[in-house]
């Protein structure tokens, strides 16, 4: 990687000033802003070569077109849609002249970006998956810029990168430097978890965050759609679940059309949507619309009127799950569904005499984790019949439940040492895993906590090369206790961007000062594109956020 | 205070659920949501009596009018403006019928709120001040609701209270219960500090926050307008200050017209605007547009090229300050200006041979706080000639600078807060408190509880000393906030401070506060303010922005 980049950083410039802090005390590393030789690229591509030679981009007449040899044509609406979107990001603020004179390209201009899908199957109409090829090659030179990718997924990533290379000179003209980039993600699973149960998130908020995810090359929306507080998923099979379990049965639900729209919006940006229907715990809201689903808790010999986890000893439970997951598997096209399995509280099970009898019959003794495993095992079998793979929170693995070899185990607990040990254990058992522990972004603190987020590395545990390969990525989690439409977006961005670079860029990309510089500019770009991404520190953006 | 309030809490209802926390650990007091007998009132008025009798409000035809006896009439645009605003808050979402049938009021409805300014001078065209009368009496009963206040300021507070009493029944009809309220603020100075130097805040953000302040009965906007990082104040006298010192000389400045608009917008809501021009420290951005204002720092015997605090030994410094503060005193109508005076770093002064000589001449020895006091003393004399009172950060008092008796000492340091309050008031100065209310400090969980539990008068002192505490300010310093996140970070956390400063000392029930504040925050959201949630919950009308 070598690069020299001389940027008249007007478009993306961000001034970050010295940290004199009025009436303020402690602080993280104090970083001094210096322009990076990589400009505002985020996440940093695997191989970048930027020369000092710069070209002008004719704003009004600039074209993004399919290369002649491309296997994707005008009928690939995913790409056509992306061309429009990126034209708008790059030139949207430009006032158009009345008409564009057709003219030959000037000696130092680039008037076209050609997008060339090289594989016979562009996957234009498919859904992205864990094995989707997101690599691309970008060459910016005269006469035209060329973006080569095997599939549309790489083209999407390359378009984002191309748009990040464009900058404004002192006269407001759009420029780009001669550049060659060869890029691919370090990890295949790069996700954001949003929680729509603790607070309902209007569609608009979800879509805006999918946009921001694409700008950061995230590719998984982990939709923690239901939980204890509310059940906003409108099920066709069991409409009473949201009718009774949502905060409001009309204003606070996701209809099938909403879900479909979110999935398609995500697909067009190369983002998978993995829903999580967490059981047997975290299901209080399910019980409102589904009689006998939850375990009745007892105080002494009489039911107390409260309910615990899903009741694992009734056949009706499993026939319900069979129907529900059959629906889920057809509504959500992704090959994986997240089954939760975390934080099961045994006290209610323990109080219930029927459960006690069942435990005895099964010979589980007093080990309620065996009962949990009994339930999960049956659930996994059900989900397997729907042809889906599954993700589960780490407890399911910890409890020794028998898992399919392609199960993805999601690590979320513990301190640094504990999660590293967990990653080592999971991978030595041969399972694939992904990391979230250091990336619980709902936890906030004063200062630049993105630095700690940035420093975590999912492969930083003791294990063989083969074990490391079983780490497929990670997810930034924004649990919903304290966020809703009012504050979610600025709380997530650009803090999640730190995770984005860790999961996409090469392992060696760890220079925190360089990251600070690029990330400061990247966050101003997010702001300019309408995402209210909060500041890293004292600074300004040329175009401040226009909302409130 | 007695009240029973049966509310079909549809409009303002907020469901707060049990705190099962997915993958989450530690937590503050877990509060269970139960409707308060005071509904959604925030901050809680001093005396409230709500009966179970409820009346309907005819949305389309409801009127807010000047009482016949009122000293304010249609020419009082402050009130006319407020009537429109509160009508909109209460009935804005109602779909209007094509025309409103004129009809007699039904047997159980209230069709009018009469606003009665009782004092001969309504102060309609004045600016609010530290001594403004904000008290009011509100009676909601048939045939009409009546809001009585001596001055327009009390009427503004009472309108907010009236609007907080309105709720929707199960059919969407607007209701209000028979109520009598007698209300006044516990403290006269209830402020919010915003910092427009570390990040520039677009006008729109400032105005939205003034709106939110009015909804919380705050009455002071402490405008920390300039500081080290940038100088966005466009000075008529010294335009080069922002030309050179702002982040950008056109897009990141406040023009005289902007400032005027902000002051008027605030005045219409009974909010004072107190600008802070902090010196001699915190002035790096000033130096860019004003040669020789800052002290050149030395490394060894040569200037290092960097600059320190304002240079206190040059006559030019004081003539500059005289002109600048003369302008400020005419641009900002409030009787007070905040002069800062905090966190002066002596290392640069120490390095400068001219300063060293001056110290010797003056007999200051090595005590640079004497030099700081020398500067501040001269500055205070200058500001005094502009007929303004001044506020200063606590260091100025701590350093023993001679202060005018009406000086307001602003306590901000986190250590020995009570001792400081005690010392300041013992010396006979009025004071305001900010130390526990630095809202720029964030942490995981319900930190509003911490802000709420503060008692500003908990220090040791006589009754007379306690009386010198005129209030407090919530501060939102700008290192980590700008237009993208400021409003949800400030609200409803600042609302906790609002109730502490307005309501009676005894109003400390945290569960009751949780209930009212949850509903209050949904009301803020409904009025377009992106106030963040207190905990797992929902609002009937979620925020419409992103």
C-alpha cells in the first residue's frame, strides 16, 4: 500500500481543534488532526494506490454506466438504482445548468465510471449471503474510471469507495486523483443489531440506518425484532401476537409489507436481513397473544399470575413454533435465522410443579440447563426442517446443546479475557463464531469511546490458524433500552464505523491517528448525506446537519 | 397539595415496561411506571388541586383570549403569539371541520381560556430579567378557564401549565379536569448553557432548544458564544474576529441579525439571553483576528509562535475590551453579561519576559493569580461603565478579586461544591450552581435521577445565605455535541434540572417524577423536540425525524 494524496479538502474537510476543554477534566488519547494520505476512505480498502495526478469530474454530465463487457445490463435494477444513488451523493448539491452541452472530454477530466460485472451470473436479482463475493477492483485513470467486480455485491462496495475518492477543490469543482484499488472484506459477516422491541423504531429510522450501513460497507442487519417488552412483528399465522403484544396494534407494528420493503431496501445495498426470534427467554410479550405458550410461575402451590420462559413441556409449544418458524423462513429470505437462547431465568420453571415432574421423568435432576437444552434441541430440529441455518447466542453452546456444524455462535458475554477464551473454545470445537462483546454500543461513556471499539480484534485469541478462520466476523449491537427514533442514529454513527473498519480492512490497519483523521472526514460525509452522525470531538463540518 | 386525576391517558400515555435487559448488566434504581396523580405536569407547580370532574374542550372552536380586565390587549404581540403557539400544541393535530358552527357551550365543556394580566404594566414589550414576576394562578372550571398573572411572564408559564393539563380521552376528544393551580418558581435563575464555539450550532438548533426550554419553564439561555476553538460572533466593531476566528467566516457565524432574532425569539418565551465572552483564558480564537491581544509565549529567550491568555500588560488590550464590551452591552439587552474568568493557564505568562518584568514592577512576586486578578479587576471596571451587571465563574471569587455586590458567582467545579457555595454566600454574593449539572458528561443508564436528586441549598449556611442562591444552570459543553445529537442529549435530562429549580423543595418523589417525566418527554416528542427515552417504553406518537 503506497499512496500520496494531495487534497484540497473543501468538500470533506474537517477542522479538529486543540482540546482545550472548558471546565472539563479527564480524556482519552488526545489525537491531533492531520490529513491522512488516504483522504477520507472508510473503511480503508485492502490495497490502495493514489497518485498525485488529479482529474476533474464534469458534474452535470458525469456518467456511471455498465461496461460493454459487463454481464449486468440496464435490466439490473439493483445497479441502476445504485448508480442514481451514488451520482446523487457525489453531485447532488451541484446546481445543474439548463442543458448539458455534449462535448469531448477535456484533457484532464474523467467523464465516466464504467461498471463491469465479470462473472456470467451477476447475482443482480439474488439476495446477498454469507458467501457473497464482495471484492472489486477500481482503476481511476483516463479516459475512464473502471470498476470491476465479479458480482453486483462487489460493485456496490466499489461504488461507495469511488464516491469517497471524490473531493472538491478550492473552486468547488469535483476532483478525483488517479487511483488503483483492489479490495475485499477481511470478514464475511459485518453486522449491526437493532432492537425494535424495547422501543419501536419507525421504518424511516431503519431505512436511514441501512443507508448508513451501506456507506460503511456493513452487510448484515441483525433485526432483534421481538423481545419481552413488545412484539411488533405482525405474523400472518398468529396475528394475535402483535395484536396483543405490540405497544400498539396499528401504530407500533411491522406489517408483512413493511418487512418486505425493508428486506428489499437492504438487498439493493448488499445487506442481509437476519431476524432474531429469541426463545425460550425474552418472550414476555409473546405470552399476551398466545395462550399457554409461557410457563405459569407458581408461588407455593398456586399459580402467581406471572409467566416465565416458553413452556418446554407442552406439545402445543412445539406445534406453535413449527408454524411460526415456517412462516419466518418464508418471510425472511436469508439462509440464517437467529434463535437467541440467551439469559434464560430458571426461577419460574423451578416454581412450577408440572415442570418439576417433567424434570424428574426426564432424569434432569435439578439441572435446569438440561431442560433449556431439551427445548433448544427440539427448536433447532424444527428450524432445520425449514431449510434454514441458525445463529444462537453463546449460552446455547456453553450448555452443550448439540448443534449443526454450520451453526453460527454469537459471543456477547464477559470481559476481554473471557470473550477471548470463549472464542477459543468455540472454534476449537469446530464451530463458526462472530463477536459482539466489545461492541455493545448501547453502553455509552464520556469521550472518544470509538477508540476502544476500534482496537478490539475478533481474531485476537489463542488458537490455530484453522481456528481463526472459523471467525466469520462480528456485530455492533445497539440494544434498545435507551434509544428510539429521537437519538438512535447519532448514537450509532460514527461509533459503529469503528467496527466497520475493523471488520472490513486488513488486520494491520490499526493506526489510531490516521483513523481519527479519516473518520472525522467520513462522519462529515455521513452528515452531508443526511445521516446525523455525531462528532468525534471539537470540530466542524463544512455542511452541518440540517435537522434538529 | 391534593389532587386526584383520572386520566384516559391516550394523548400522553407512555408505557414503561419491566426492565428485562437483553444482554445487559448493571442499572440504576429500577422504577416501575405508575400514572401520577399529577398527570404529566412538569415541572410540578407549587400548589395544585385537580378534581375528578372533567370537561371537554371543543378543539376547533376553543379560544384563548385576553380577559376583559386584562392590562394586555391585542397589541401585546408576545401574548398573541403565545396563544397561537399553545393552541397549536394543544389542538394542532386535530383535523379541522370545514367550518365551525357557532354554538353555545355544552353543559360539560370549557370553550375559553381567559388570560388576565393584573398589573397595570404588563411588561409585554420589556425583556425578562432576574426580578421578573413569573407567578400565576390558574382556575379551570365552568364556564371558562382563567389564567391570572401580574405580568406577561407569569402568563407564559401558566399557558404551558394549562397545555399540560389537556389530555385525550378514549375517543380522541380533548379533556381537562377541573383544576386550581397557584404557581411560582423556587429559583429566579433557571438556565441552560449551550456552547457554540467547540461546535457551531445552526440557528435552527438554538431556536428548537429555546422552544424546549419554554416547555420546561427555563428562563435563561447562557450563550457560551466564543471560546478557544472558534469565534462565531460577528462583531460590528471588530469583524475580523469572526472573519479570522470562526470555523468559516460565512457559514459558521452569527450575524447581528441572527443574534437579534435569537434574543427576540427567547424574549417571546420569557427567556433571557446572557452571552458569555470568557477571558483572559479560553481565547485562542480571538487571537486570530486581533493582533497583540494574546500573550506571546516564549521558549527560552525567543517567542515560540504560540499564544497564551489575553495579554494583561498592554493598554491596547483594555481599549479593545472597552470597545468590544460596549458593543456587547448594546447588542444584548439583558442586565447581565457573563465574563468567564475560568481555567487560566499561567505557563505562557510565566515564559514571557515582558510579563515577568511587569510582575516585578507590580510586586506580584511569582503569584500569577495576582496578575489574573489585575486583569479581571480592570475588565470588571470596564464592564461596569457599560451599566451591566456581571456573572463570573467561581475562580474569580476564589482568587479574591474585588467584586460588585450584585455579582453572580457561578459555581462549576466538581470538588467541594458545598464549601464553595457556603463561602460565596458567606461573603454576601449571589450565586448559581452548575457543578452537578454538567450534562455533557454522559453515562449508561438513567442519569437524570442523579440530576434530579441534587438539592442546591444543602450546604451549611444561614437563611440569609440560602437566599443568595438564585438558581442554577444545566451546562452542555460542546466537545461532543453538534446539530446531529445536541437536542436528544439535552432533553429530557435537562428537564430534571428544570423541576429542581422551579418546584418546591419537597418535590423529591423519584417514582412520581419518573411517571410525569416519561409523559412529559412524549409531549416534547409530539411537539417536535427529539427528547430521548428514559427507559424501555413507547410514545403514542413517535418522533418523525431520523
